[in-house]
C-alpha cells in the first residue's frame, strides 16, 4: 500500500465518519466502502474502518450487509476489532422488541415550516397593534404559622453530644 492510497483512505474515512455523525448514512456507507477498499482489511486501521462500516450499514437500513460484515470481522487478526465486532453482532442479532404506540414520540412535520413562519410573522404583527393587557397579580404564598412548628428540645442531640465528649475524653485519657 502506498502512502498516497493510505492518505486517500484516511480522507474517505474522515468523510464517512462526518457523514455518519451528521445523519447522512448512505453517503457514509459510500465513503467507508471506498476507504475499506483502499486499505488492508487485516490491519488495525482497516478493522476500524470496517467497524464503522458495519454501523453505517445498520443506520442506512442495510442490516443483512451489516451482519455479514460483522461475522467476517469476528475472525479479524486485531483483538480489539474482534471484540467490537462480537459486541455489535450480539446487538444486531438481538430480536426486535414490539413497541406500543404510546411509547413513541411523534416528530412534527417541518416541511411546511416556511409557510407557518410567514403566518407567525403576520400574527405577531397583528398582536403588536393590539392594546397591551396586564396580567393579574399573582397571589403571595401563605405565611408559615410558627405556632404549629415543633420547637421542643430534641434529646437525641444532647445524647450524641455527651457520647462524643465521653469518646474524645477517653481517647485523650488513654493516650
């Protein structure tokens, strides 16, 4: 492998990671496949690229490719790559859990954001022309009735204080 191909592989690897982290999983797969093709697959760096490729496959919805590559990586010569591939394979082969609709959070559709933003500006312009209404005064919290507060002497404090003094005194006397 030449230094030029290694540098090109590193560039593709960085581009693949950046695409993955920004949510462009298909682009990430493309960059990582190119980087993997330029590297020795049995090297440490080649294993790292392939581990990222497994996660990109999974994120892009290509689970079968991810599992197949992960199974190959369980026999990788680099120990850390083998460990990571076994962990990923365990996760990928885990059964999918059924989810209830109430467990899911619905993400609003932001495709009409520009239209709603212009509507918001129109409404806010109208709101500025309306007279200002003052808020009703908020009620003050109720004061604490001090006649109901327990002010009796707690004997535990005195007991703890006496035990502490006796312990310190006996330690000083014995030393």
